[in-house]
C-alpha cells in the first residue's frame, strides 16, 4: 500500500522493500462518460494498479508500515492510507 502523493504531510517511505527486478503490472481502467455544458465526452482513467511481485496466492496480510512507524504505537487504529479524490484498492 502506498499513499497518494497529493495528500498533506510528508510522504511515507515504506519500511519493507521489494527487491530490484522486473515485475508485471496489471492496470484496471474505468470508462466514465459525461455531459458538460450540453456536450458529451468520453473519459478514461486508471481505477487500480497492481504490482505482481510473485505468482503464489496470498496467505497472509500485514500492515504496510512506513519507516519509523510502529504497529503498536498510538496511531495503530489509523493504519491504512489516505486518498483524497481517488479510491483505495487491495489486490
């Protein structure tokens, strides 16, 4: 999980690193046509992105801690990520 780069506050650096290498990236696209000032338009944007680190099924989940964060600290209940004008996705 990675925070949105447009949120307030300093960016989070994740504590767990993925080894350098070539990884597959899957992208889900959303088409959302609209009407603006009487004109119809097409709009397409990325709805979710998945970095495939390995092909094995997921067997457990853990909190995505940033550098210096502690899962038992005072903000443990706030674990997760921030999204302003977006949606979150766990895949």
